[in-house]
């Protein structure tokens, strides 16, 4: 198995819904951040990628047919080159909507990870300790405020458009539904509704609680 679909969108752009959709279309399993929560070996693999890069992307994504979200999306330039036949799905949403979601979920976890993960397995603690430079520092220039985050969001969206050949690229949001995704991937449109997943409550169900706003 090799990657057939590469997701380049930042977290909180509909990546979980897109993951479920790709698996329903038979293009999975789809790699996503939640793989690291479930599997200590994945944390070890991505800790090594963060520190040393990767020489064998087929080994990194062994067993997966698609990838969305962090940490795979952090290395999209490398994987787009490593898998030249893969289609690229770039998830986006209006930037203020993205910031409202990102700031209340992913950013809030990273800012409070020590107490949020204090009673969680060691490999989950390791995600935040080992991958902070790789994600927060390299993507946003440190734990971001609104302006830093949106600048990084715009930069990623622009770089994907400038780098990926148009015939390989779909700019997508889950509210578009099945048709543009299925047309792009040349697969039949399912009769089931497009999946909707990973709202704020669902996100925080992975932790003991959502910390109060400062």
C-alpha cells in the first residue's frame, strides 16, 4: 500500500471529517493525529521524523492509503514529492472560523498540555514534549496569538497553491459534500450523507476536561 491521497490542510479545517470520508471511499486507512494518541509506535516514528527527517516515506506511512492533519500535513512538501501519483486534498475554511476553532481546541491543548496530560499514558505526554518544536515552533513561530496563527494559515494556503500542480490539487471543505471530492478522486458518490465529525465537544472528549479560558 502507498499513499493515494495527501492532505495538506492545517488542523481544524475539517480534517477529521475528511479522514472518515476518505476511509468510506475505500482510500484508507487514513493517517491522522489521532493515530498518535492510539499507538505509541506512531509517536516514536514521528519523533524520529521531527528530529532527523525521513529517508523512507513508504516506511513512515506503511499500511496507510491516505493522510490528513498533523503530523503528516506538516511534511506535505516532502510527501507530495515522494508520492508523485498521489492526489492532494487541501482542506480550508474561512480564516476567522478556523481561528475560532483552532484557538479553542488545538492551541488550548498545546498551551495547557502539562496538566491536561498529567494522568494520560506516557506516549501521549511525549507527543506534546517531543513534537512542539516540529509543530508549534516551525509552523507558527512559537505558541501563536491570533495574528501569528492567521499569518501561518495564510502562508500554508498560499504555498500549497503555488507548489502543487493544479491537476493534482483539490481545495476542499467538508461543507462542499461528496461530489467535488469524488469527482477529483474519480470514485462513485456514496448514498450516505457526508460525515460530520470532531466538533469542539468531540475534540475535548479526548481529554479529562476543557480548561477554562484565561
